[in-house]
C-alpha cells in the first residue's frame, strides 16, 4: 500500500461549513490517528494506551458534531493524535510533543528532535490552526465553543467527581460564568468551575483564537466514561446545546 506523506494528508475536517450560527465549535483532540509518515504510523505504545485519553479526547468528537447540528454551527476538528503533536498548546509550549503522559512513555517521541517537531508543526499543527482562524474570522461576532473530555481518574490520583467542567481564562469569563451558573441549576450534575484543570494556558487554542481577539469563548469538558458510546454523546449534546444557547443570551454578548 502506498504511504501518504505530510503534504498529501489533511490534518483537519470541517463539518457544516455553510451553517450560519455565530457559534464555532472546535474539537482539538478529536482522533487518535497517527499519520504513517510518523514512525510508520505507530508511536510504539500499546493499542490500549492509544484508546485512552492520553491519545485523544474519548467521545468529544461525537458530542461536538451533534452540538454543531443542534446549534447550527460549523465544527472544525483535528485529525491527528495529541501524542503526535498537541494542537491545544502554544508553539513554544514544552508539552507540545509529549514524551511521557500519565505514566506512559511515548517511544516514537522519546528521541524526537527539532526537525521532527518542525515537520509535525508544518504538516499538522499549523494547517489546523489556519483553518480555525479562517472559520472564526467569517463573522465579527463569532463565539467559540471548544469541546473536550477528561478521564475519570489519572493514574495514582483521586477519582474526579465532576460530570462536566467549564474551563476559562480569568482574562475573559463573560460566557463561561453564566454557563457554569446555568449548569449548576441542573440538580443531578456535579459541575467543575475551572475543574478538572485551570482554563488559562497562554498560547493555547482559546488564547490564540479567542482571547487575543476579544471573541466570546468557553471550553466544555465532559467526563469520558459518560460519552464513550454514541448514545452517551447524543444525550450530552442534546442536554448541553440549549444550556449553551441560554448562557450566550444571559451573557449579553
């Protein structure tokens, strides 16, 4: 079989490009695909690890696609594993190319050097961000909704109780604050306010495409055991869509 090269593969996909909503939905960690020009398409870790959160955000793409349908929004997704290069990190972030993640050594990255990083940035990282930038620029009032998922428990750490988390930067919480408040009205949900992580990461995707340009933004993390199945993804998207729409109205943005 003929192998594709970095100049022939498309590192992102756009869904619903003709939709007219002001929302733009991004899914930075949508797949666990390893291009075949990266170590023969194999990072050297077990298939079970490639199916874990370390390689991609389990279930996030299904949630993002359904949200796009319900909100009438364009969805843009990456199509490469975060272990190949992480599009939700700044260009100078030392974790852009992970060599160890949640207890798993990444053999194909262990000795990756400057040339490897440059190739992955030019073939994968930068084209994805160029696509996000172009889509976000179509409207003056674009609101960015970034969809992610998180593991219920990191190795050696306490279980995470949240069903869903809303992440944001202290530099702009205009949309996220009403979203957290609205989610907390749902009595059966444990909602993380900048949990399980802080939402401020200089140079990350939200910083690059929203904060630096003054665009309304928020990032939703759903616990991945809740969205492993298609049914779970549909359920959560159906639940989140009207809440996101209401939060945007409440924000006055």
